[in-house]
C-alpha cells in the first residue's frame, strides 16, 4: 500500500512576487515580469530580455559563514524554503528531530565559475578565488547550502533534469514518500538569473528578440512567437505523507496524485510529440483518475516555435479538441528553467486555491497546433480541483505532475 | 606602492571588519586573529585572500599558521612589502 503524498507548504521568490499573495495577484492581473536589460546588449547578447529579479540581502537572516557559500539561486531558494516551512508549521526543533529530506532542481551555477576563472587568469593565485567559490560553483550548491542551513537529515541531493528539474524533484520526492522511505521532503527548483548563465543559450538564437516590447515578448502558443525569455528565482513545496500531516495538524493544501516521466531519445534541443505524450499518459494512469477530472493544464510551452507546437500536439493527443483550459504561465514569467517545474506547480496551486485561471497573456492568434486547444488569453474565473503540469527539458527529458485540491 | 605602517593597519582593519562583520574597535594588535574574526579553516582562506588584495603582499602558505595576532600580521606585511 503506497502512502498518500500531500503538499503542506509553499514558498516562492519570483519575478511575479516574493510572497504567495503577491504572486497570486500578479497572476490574476496578468502582470509581466519581463524587462529589457541594457547591460546584456553591451555584453554582446542577441536578446537583452530577461525577468526582473533582485538578489535578496540576507545579512539579517544568515551569518557571513552561511552566506559566503551561496550563489544567487541558493539565496532565492533559501527565501522560498523558509516561507514554505513556515506555512507548513515546521520549526527548527522539528527539523532537528526528524529525518526531513531535500530534493531540489538546479542545473547550473555559472556566475561563480566565471568569477573564479577570471581571478585565476588575472592573479595566477587560486587562494584569491576565496573559500566560497567551490561551494557556489557546484551543481548541487542549492541542496548543500539548504541542507546545512536548515540542518536537514534525510535524503539530500540535486536533481539536474534541464528545464524539467524542478518537476522531477517533486515527482521523485513524492515517490520516496509513497514508498515509505521519507516522511517529509523539501522539494523545489532554483534558477540563476545572471547574464553569464544564459549567454551561450542566447547564442543559439533561442531567445525572443522582441526587445521593443519586453512585456509582449514571451507569447507561448501565439502564432507570432519568436523565442523564449529567460527568467529565474526559486520555488519550494513541502511534501509530506498524509499520515504525517494529519498527525501534525498541518495545513493540507493538496495531494500529489501522479508523476509521469519519459525521455524522447531523440534530438538534444528539439522536442518531439511521442515523449511528452507518454509522460502525460503515465501521470494520468498513475493518478488513477478520469481525464475529465483535470480542470486545468499548466503547459510547459516556452514560446519557441517547435516546442510549443509539439506540446500542443501532445496535449491534443491526450485531451482531444478544446476539452480543458490550457495556459503557459511563462507568458508572464519567461522561462524559469530549472525552477519552472516547481514554480508552475505553485502558480497552478494559487489558481486552484483562488478559483481562477491566469490568462496566457500575449496569446493573440493561434497557429495550426494551438488552435486545437482551449487557451484563455485573459484571466477567467473557474473553480477546479485537479490540474496537470508539464515540464520538458533539453535532451528530451519529460516530467508531468497531477495535483488535486484538498 | 609602499604604504606607511599605520596607513596599512587602518586599511587592513577596515577591510577585515567589513568582511567579517565585526566592529573595527574589536581588532587590537595583541588580539588573536582566528578568535576575533571567528575563522574556521575555510574562512581563514578568505582572510588571507582579503589581506593579500588590500596589501599587495603574498602570504606564503607555510607562514599563515605562524601569524597568530594582528600585530604579527602587520609586521609580516610591512616586512614583505616591496
């Protein structure tokens, strides 16, 4: 008998807000978090569009010896995780006395690497890189920092699954709890926003160049989309066994019903249709629900031509013609990459809890594939109790989560 | 450029106080560096890197362990300035 897995806390640090209430309001009003960053132009970027995000000053919350090992995305993840634990009613005493796990999506840490290499080249003295550089540079930097700061004692590792990292982290955390290996796992995803981290991504012409209209640049499913806009931040959900949550008297927000996954085994950057379709079908099968119970689909759709088209086809394959509302919150946030799978669960949760579906802003004209989907461009009032969230990544990694209100 | 010793002391003290988040008044010539700055084996690296950057003096790895007090550090730096 598998354990039921519930969500008891959420926290987010995003271009749509630093609290759940701020983010809820931004989603509802269709706010865009995208800006034009002139510094990127000076660096030779093809597109200077990016999400707007400030690095938090944590001097009051953390000691120097805690902060020195944290790159920007670990700071975002700290803020999101502290808030999520607070909502879940978890204090340090609980963390000290229970084996709480940590699975977090992260797939790069470019800025510290660049700075250390610059120092080595200029100074010819590795000592001058400082003690934080190695810990900030590793892919597992978020989990190593959070594990030490919150003194976590369960599983502790980073999930690197490209733009599906955050979603896989939640799915894998749910599997551990379902099988009784962990009672609680802190799950999430983090994404650095500095230019170094995505300069080479810009170099393969993946980004929108609609620089004259930053807020209109990210337009998933729209006929006139011309690429994605990079974003970032961090999002954390507290996963817990249903029994544990009841025992603690914790706020039970939702249940993770299904996790589906697949690999395309195909092209490194171009997604196909079969892989995502398989991921969706697996999630639905594992959730054990009738597909008509799903009241909202949060698409991965990043605003690229091939990606959005093939996802639209996969969703159509599974759901049929215009049977459920589908939107991509990336129209507001840009592509939050390693964070996206986790943040989009929170965006969808906020919609589910507040009875609305945020419009897929900038969706003005469908193309041949998206024309078969029901995509509201403006926010609609709708109560739904179950949603499906897709996340796909480079190398053809796919993840799908199905979550039900409680 | 060779700094006068007092100028060097003030520059080093200010940089250390800011980086390790203590009051500059807490730094005294006879004070123990590790205890005052609350250094562990990792943050000791940051102290050395900061002092090297501020003074332009490279502290040999084998010498670091011998420099216990701020006074000893100032002496080392002034002796090795060139």
